[in-house]
């Protein structure tokens, strides 16, 4: 009987202790960078869906300003805004050329979970990818122009070094081939480009919306940050 009473007391203490721990210690802050969902339009939204500041970025993988913005701003965006839940960001592709299309297909190949990592890797390798892509175009442009769009993306993915980059990141060749041949994704990305250039009429890339309104003159972090801070208050 006494043993049962001791065990019961210990169990009760454990329950009470757990309750006190939960009440007395702050729960670990949620890392909202791990929250990534696709929209009906096929874009990806990262961060707290209830964040006060909702940022949209229009980007192109062959845009040098986009590469600079990614290098300069993304670490701070993820650390100080997304992770803390004060802002979310939606990425929309404003495609400009076949290398851009191929890069977008491959960046999205693993879905939203690995998109940001793939995207940053592509931007980090942009200079080399563009140099190889231009050489490939000079040697193969006439032949490639006659191919169906889905094959053009594949040709430039191989010729620019994009395939080699994604292989180095652990993406199997069979998956790469499937993503580059995905006509559904080609349609989604083409619709995004139309929305960017024809409907929204963005002035260039990168371009940003904050809470649905175009933020003018914000193609770098120094210009964008104060506007994002104001929206997040």
C-alpha cells in the first residue's frame, strides 16, 4: 500500500512538474522558415501565414541584381523576419530566358521544402552558369531554337551546367530529367511570368510587393528593409 502511495506521489509530482515547466519556461520559439506552402498559382510562400508583413519577391535566375539581393538580404530575411514570424515571403518567377526557365524547374524539383536552398545555390553559381550558357547558345542556338519548349529547357540545363550543379546537391539524374520534362510545371511558370510582366507590369527584377502593393525603388536590401520594418510593426 505504501509503495502504491509513493508511486502515486511520484506520478503526481511528474505531472505537476511538467505543468510548471510548461508554464514557467517559455516554449521554444517556432522557426517559421520551416513553414513552406504552395499557393493555387503554384508560387511558394515561406513563413508565418498570419505575419503582418507579407512580402512578395519577383525574381529571375539570370538577373544579377537578384543574385546580389539573395546574397545580401536572404540571411537577414530568414533570421530576423521569417524565423520570428514577423514577415512571410512569397516567391514568384519572372522568367526572362531559357536558362531562367531551366533553373526554375530545377529549383522547384524537390517542392517548397528545399526550394530556398536550391535557389540560393543557383544564384551563388550564377556567373559560371551564365558564362557556360552563353557559350552553349553561341554553338547550339540555331539547332535549339527549333526544338519544343520542354526540350529547350533541358538543353540549356545541361549546356549551362545546371544539371551538374543539381547532381552535386544530391538530386538523382532521373529526377532531374523528370522535372525538366514536366509540362505542367512549364505551364505554371509561364503563367507566373505573364502575371509578372503583363498583368502586374513589374519594372524589372527583383521587384517586391508589400502587403499587396508594389514597393517602388526597392531592388536592394537597404531600400527594402525600412519598408518591411514599417509593415511589420
